[in-house]
C-alpha cells in the first residue's frame, strides 16, 4: 500500500506566462485556457491530478490576461477544489518569479508545484507524495517518449545518489528530463528571493536549482519514468494532445 505524505496538503500551479510561442492562439487567450479535450482547458490537467490525490487547496499564479483565468475557473468548486489566485505583475520574467509569488501563501509549509501548461498523469503526483523525506524534489523521466522534444526539454544530470548535479536545456551530458512537477520547501523560495536580488527577475526554476546545488543543497529527484506527461510548448504539441483526447491520466 502506498503511504501518502499528509504533511503536504496544498499546491501551486504556475499560469502567469503569455505563451508567446503559441503565436495567434494566445493573442487573446491565456495559454493555460487552450482547449485540450472536449473544450476543457489545459490547466485542468494539473488541477485534476492534484484533486485525485486529495490536494484541493490550490494557488494559481496568474499574470497575462489573468482576469480570463479567474472568470473561467472561478473558485474551483465546480472541480471539487479550492482555488486561490496570486498575481504576478512581472510575468514576463522567469517562471521562478511566479513561484516566488506563492511564498507567503505557502506559510512555510512544503507544497507541490506544477506547471499550468503541462499535461500530467495523476500517478506522477502519487509517487511524489509517497516519498519518505520532505525535501526539495523534482520529478524526472529517465526514458522520455518520442513526443518529447529533447532539444527543447530541460535536461537533468545526476549524482550517483539521484540528487541533481546540474540542470538546463543545453546540457550535453544528462540522465533524465525535467517533468515540471516539484515538491518545494521554504528553502527553495528563500533561494529564489536571494537569487533575484543578485540577478533580477529573469530567472527560471532551473537557475534556482543550480544556485542551490552550488551552495551545497542536495536537490532530490523522484523517478516517474513509467508515467505519462507532456509539455505544451508550441502549436504542434497542442494539436497532438487534442488528437489524443488528452487531459489527465493520459497515455500519449
């Protein structure tokens, strides 16, 4: 029987970006509201995955066309969850800044963080919650499917114990791909704040991980290689997801 870590009872979904790589599709519509299955929006995938494991207190960090997201999703009651909205006025910066906007809301407690433009199988979150030690953790895929564009994916290099040695899109030597699902502690949010003071707002989640690792923090990983997930980056990704009728529990 899988033992779920009940110290983690809230989650954050990043949905602030302008989705400019989608071209005209996101000119008047937030990327996370693009329809995937039966007109249901992309962001419902992480919402449903979280709900399925019993995490129903969810903060959504919004920015670009934020009122559209608020109107579409409401308070979350129609999906059985409780949605809170956190505004990121600097949404054109890196996604780590969006994450940092959730720091106060987390109240120092560990949280699950998902990307609003990723389709994820519920099993990914189950596995993350079944980890015994609560520490900063990234879900990784050692055996990415053909649908994943390796050139665009964030790559992860590991130490022998499975902790992150390096991370980034341009790594030539790597072991797995970043799936965009995290367990984060207050230490991560403090690192974002410190790095932003040094480098400004153009910092990504990967930048923060490298910063932490350079300072001796062991950033853990969770193997979700047999699970399905998909990062919707460009229009071709969207069309593939739509053609498969994917939203949650997907098997693309």
